C-alpha cells in the first residue's frame, strides 16, 4: 500500500518555479535538488517533483503536454480553512500565477484555484465535514 505521493510536473524554468512556490510558502528537499529537478515538500507525505522539460521527457515516450494549452492533471489539496484557501490563491496571483476559475462556495465546502507559471492547475479546497449534507437516497 502506498504511503507517499510524488507528483511529477514538467517546468520550463526550474529557478522561476522554485521562486514561485517559495513565495507560496513551500520548501524543497536539497537531497533531491539539482539543475534538472527539485522535490517540493507539500506535506509530510505529499511531494511535487518539479522537473525541467528536458529531464521530464526522459521518463516518458509520450509528448509532454503544454499545461497552458491543455489540462493533463488537476492537483487538489486540502486547506484547514476558507481563509487559508483565499490566502494561498492570493499569494499565487502575487507571485505571477493566474486565477483560472471563480471561487466555489457550497456552504460546507469552499474551493478556489490557480495555475502556476507553467499552467499546471492547483485546486485548494476547505471542507467542513460537520456541515456536509446527508446523502440523497
């Protein structure tokens, strides 16, 4: 059974991507960082491997998607509050990211999203399970 998640993402400029995610408050594991890649620590068990496009291509025989043109993945992360969602999206925008959808407020769940410098889509979600509606039967 898997115990950790590693999301591998191609990036056009590794230094700019590191600066962007550093502005959002993330840190990086120096053991897995060089001129081709870095390991961004999202949480104790969740990591994003940011790989230069040339290096990323060595792991696949397929074409690498241009995330500014097509969507290859939606990365959804939980947040501890609605305010945390709003703060993270604001930080992303201030650091050069783009907002690609309006926030969604379902009462018990609040989500908002941004795209990073390479167009990868990040969804931030706060859920209050105590307010979740009962299943419809």
